[in-house]
């Protein structure tokens, strides 16, 4: 009998819990307990990354930090590999590409690894699970990981929550973010918006416009939620300008009001040369007096 059907049945029936056993850190054992080394050291040049790896971004700073740790302490958790179906005699990374890249930066010639038998579907599933477990994933990457596990492997939100120790509401809220336009998702990816901001935008008529407003004005999540609940016609379309006047402007307003006997308001934008000065008169006599003062002012007199 061919082994292929057996392999496929095993893969389809293993489930998330069994797969996670291969990507979770190994349990600690007593120093006095007999230890059996199941991992082996594989030369880095015999290892190839998974071409279907969902995570495409590996920042230089992140890798350098890990490389520094590897230089000092070595690789604590072995890579998970399988025989490379594309090149005989080599291995393909199932989990641990980031460690493999950092190991090369640390000039290691070989890395500890566990060799496992995985189908193509299981390789992708394990790669997604490992990425979801990472602490530095942005909300979009995490949500897309959950969506892939549900769409490609038929996992429910409940099963994902149980296997990954996440609440169902956490998974559901992240999945809802994927309803947002790509421009908003990009702001979420690069940290200009938080997941809290993004959730508030989901039900708005124009999430892109509101997202831009949030970013430009540095609105808090609470402010974003209040703004999202307002009718579209009442929402701000321009950046907010602080109404708090500096002490010098307030003092000048007081002096001019006292000298003219009329209310004076100065609107001066901080950091700019231009502004507005408004004088309020209550009677026509005050208007006449104001006109007299303005027309009698000598041109170029620095005292006015």
C-alpha cells in the first residue's frame, strides 16, 4: 500500500494542538533526569526558507538583536525542518526562519534542528501558527493569520481560541479589522493607528477620511470613538487648531481693550507671523471713534 494516503490522513487529522507541539518551546526537565537529544546540528547552507512563508518582513534591527543574543547564548529553541521537496539532500524550514537568518549574521556554521515529516498543507499551517505566536506582530498580520487558518484549514474561532490561548472575542475583533480599506490597514501596519482606533472606524461611512483626520490630529481612541458616532455632516474636515492663547496675546488684548474702550480679540497662530485682530463695537458712536483713530494714525509710526 502506498504511504501517501496515510500521510495525508495523518496530516488532516492531527489538528492544531498536535501541530503546536512542534512550534512551542520544549518543556524544562530536571538536571538529574536522563536527557535524550532529539535535535541535530544542520549546516546553515543546507537549509532553505519556505517559499510560502506568510511572514515576508524581517527587520534589520530585529535580526541584529537576535543575532547578538545568539552570539552570547546560542540558539535555545531548535528550528523545525523537513526534507526539502525541491532539492534532495537539503532541508526546508517549517518554523524558525528568523533564527536561521540571525544565526548567519552571528556567523554560526550550523544550527540545532528537529527533522519532522510534514505535508505542504501542514508546513503552511505551522508557519502561520508560529507567526501568530510572535509578540511583535501588528494587528493586521495577526488577523490575516487567523483568516488563513479559518479559510484554508476550516478552523473555527472557538478552536483557534482554545489552541492558541486567545479569547474568541479577541480573534473576532481582529478579523473585523480586515473589513477596512487598504489605506487604513496600512496605517495600522506601520503603527500610525492602533487596533482601538481601527475598531472605531469600522462602522463609519468614510473610514479613510476619518483615519487621516485621526493621524493628522493625533486623536486618542476615545476621541476617535466620539467622532465616529457623529453624523458625517458634523465631523471635522480640517485639523484642529488650539484655542488656548498664550499669555502675551491675552495681555495685548487687555491693553488694547482698555485703551479703545472696546472688546479686542487677537487670533495668532503659534509659530506663524500672520494672524487676525478683531475689534467689537457696541454703538455707531464707537464705530465713528474707531474710524477716527485709524484714519488719524500717521503712516509708518511704530507706536501704533
